[in-house]
C-alpha cells in the first residue's frame, strides 16, 4: 500500500464543501482542515504509484475550488498508532 500526504490550497469560503468532495473519493482515507499555508490535508492510499496520477491530478485537482496541491509520498511507516485516537486527544467530555 502506498500512502501519499496531499497538502491542498482551496478557496477559503468553500473549504467544507471541497473537503467533503475529496473525502468521498475512493482511495482518500481522511481529510483534515488545518491552519497554516494549506487549507486541507488528504491522506491517499493506493496500491500502485500509477494510481496516484488518477486520484491526485486526475480527480482532486479538478474539484472546483482546489487551487493547488503539494504531494508527499511516504517511503516507510515507523508507527502503527491509531491516527483517529491521536487527533481526538482532549476532545473527551
């Protein structure tokens, strides 16, 4: 499995709509709204490198309101921590 971390610049007034459209794509496991230079981060998981071309420039970049992407392909995973639990820290009631 190949993991790509896709940093996405969007039209700021359309972030929720764009995030939902990206999250609905096959191969996208999570989409995070973030602070900083980029507006969204998408985690893309595919079986082959060729599949990245289909999903990132072929689908994500063509969503109206997506202004640009910066993709980082993971070489190796060093941790198997549950990402959902890590991002939920401090959200307990």
